[in-house]
C-alpha cells in the first residue's frame, strides 16, 4: 500500500526554527510537494522537490532523500501566522498526489 | 477569475438526497481535480480531468459519486443517495499542465463543506 507519515502535531516558539519530517512509501515517485493549510482554508503550495537535496525559498526550505523515502520542511524565523497544518504529498507512478494527514504546527509567543 | 472558486461554500442535506457541487477552475487550466478532506486528514483523491474527459476516476468511492466537465472548464461533482459518511470538505484544484508535467502545481479552491444529516 501507499503510505505517507508525518507527525500529527508540533509546537514551536515565535522566532525559532522547526523541522517537519515526512516519510513515504509509494508506488513510484514523481516528486514531493509541501502545502500549507490554515484552518478552514484550502491548501496552498509551498515547495516541490524531485531531485535529492535542499530547495530554499525565503524562510522555508525543503529537503528530499529519495533513497531514504524522506523529506523535511524547515521553517525559520517563525511567525505567529505560520500556525497552520503542513501537508506532505507524493506524486506516484500514476502522477496522482498521495497526501499525508498533515502536521498541525502551533506557534507560541 | 483570479482563482479556483467553488459553490456552494456550505451544503447541508438529509440522508438519501442528491447533491451537486460546482467548481470553476482558473481560466486556461486544462487539468482539474476533485478531493475530499475529513477533519484532521489530508485530501483524498477522487477524480482527475484532463480537458473534458475523466483521465483517472479511480478515487471515486462508489457508483453514487459521479463528476462531469462537459466543456473542459466548469466541473460538477454529483453525489446520489447521500450518506452520513459522505460528510466532508470537498476540494477542487486545477493546474496548467498534464498530471505528468515536471512541476504542475495544483491551485485549490476554498472547498464545499458538505454535511449529511
């Protein structure tokens, strides 16, 4: 079966750094996406990795290791508005997105 | 329009009734996806359209669910004989390219919250 695992919830402090991990087992791999979803809103795109390594985009970075079936999203200089769920999704051999359940990130002042 | 829109935003219905959920994708986007999301879960794939045709409907849970996109733009998700277990947020997303495109970011609409009593 196909499986995406991420922690259910994490807590961090404003101004700090947090790393959200994602491990996956899917039938094929054609890229990994991270999305942000605020409560009651639609997911919005954050990052895309298809090759191993780190992709940096402002305060957010995403890392991929295909051999380990592993990715992480790194958020720096946390702000209160970063409180949201972070969804990891893998595009499988059929080019459809398989989604994790999301990690709820709580930012405390 | 500027983004993906979905109507209605909320729909409350009784068990056994028929509902239609509408999605207007971003103008020019050829790919359209329907997902449903339950509280605390990630989106669950339902169906993918490329143009007017359903390229992949493997996620539809049973034959009570059906979706159309007759002119390659607006899509309607239809649910017959609704059940309480159908209660969820139904999300629509669109993208500019084929599902297999190297990048192919999906843009999501705000969703329709369906409640079956």
